[in-house]
C-alpha cells in the first residue's frame, strides 16, 4: 500500500501527443504506478503513433515521456522510461547552468539497442545550439555516466550517460535531432510544453 511517498505518489496518464501539446484533457487515459516505479497506462488509442505519458506529483515539475512511432495496432509498448524532475533538482540545474528553468526536453541519445552514446551532439532545427542564451533555443550536456545528473558548463557533446537538456523557443514546432562523427541521428518534430520537462530517446 502506498504511503504517499515514492513512485506511487505520482499520478500518471497518457494521451496522443497532439492532445498533450495542445493541453487537451478529454482524451487522457489514467494509468497506475506501483511503489517500485512500474507504471501502466491501458488502452491508449491504437491510431496514435505518437503518445505522451505524463507524471505529476507534489515537489516535482510536470514530466512527460514521449513515445514516437508506435505501431498503430493492438499491442504493448514496453521499456518506456520516465525521468520525473524534482523541483530541488531543477533548482540545482539552474544554478549549474546559471539560468532559470521552467520547461525543456531531456534527451537520451542511444544506439539501436538503446545503449546511451557518448560524443554525440544534440541539434535543434538541423544545427548545434549552445547555451544558456536568451531567448532560447539552447542546449547543455550532463557530465559523467549518470543520466540527467550534473549540468556540464564546458561539454560540447554527450558524456557517458548520453544525456542532454534542450530548451527550445517557447512556442512553435521544431526539429530535435543530433549527430555523431559520420552519422546523423534520428530527427523528430516536436513542440515545447509549458511548465513541463519532456523525455525522449533519439536513435543514433
């Protein structure tokens, strides 16, 4: 039984990505999460190739995991990873990056087997962006082998964790992608989500 702390303190729901970006609430499907952090969102529409799974809890920023290119047929999406961001962590990242953070993308760059990759750039609209800068877009990389741990002020590519932070312009669609030597990574069209940190994995 959940005591109101830990993973089971989160509420979780899923919906089509288009609805998530437009803040539509009518098609949300409520899920469940146990005290080990395992979550299930049943019966998402099979017609939605792109979905967002959203997590909310006291003391955490709104967080979402974006699942791109689902098979539009009955089945299960396994291995979806969530990275809820505590408000204290958000403050730490802002201090490390010398800025204030309220929304953005948490990006994992991985190979075809899902293994995070080092020495990869993250791109916005087909090119590298560094930061922070005002106005956005800008990006920063997390140092070490811990995903979304400490923001590096000097890194220009991913470290062992393959993770980075992208803060896009506040409105409008943009292309999110990346590259490594000799290869351009998957590029996807996404949008900023107000007051939310969205995790997505890019294949490279």
